[in-house]
């Protein structure tokens, strides 16, 4: 995992639908990137409370059709 956010990586401590959609749009306007869910803004792993629920929320996201092609979503255990 990178140590800081940049144009190819974004850290999120938890999944937020609106924030996730905004990041997906941002990455789609560029060359893709990775959203690290369960990581603090300084890149420290925090984990997520319910990985199954978070994955379900992501799979229900309107951005799901682009996610596999341009994005990687990382869950820090």
C-alpha cells in the first residue's frame, strides 16, 4: 500500500456511498486508480467493521460496471 494519497490512490477509513461514487468518477476521468477502504489518510491500516456488508454496498454501487476495469478496492484486514 502506498504511504500517501496521490492521483492513483485514495484512502478511506470506511465506505461512504457518495464519497465512493465521487472517487470513481474522478478515477474514470483519469487512468484509473486504487481506493483503499479501511486505511487512514496517512495510509495506516484500520480495517473495516463488516467486510461482507461493505463489499455488498460496493457491489450495489452504480459505479460497479466500471470498478473492475479501472479500479482496485483494497480492504486492509
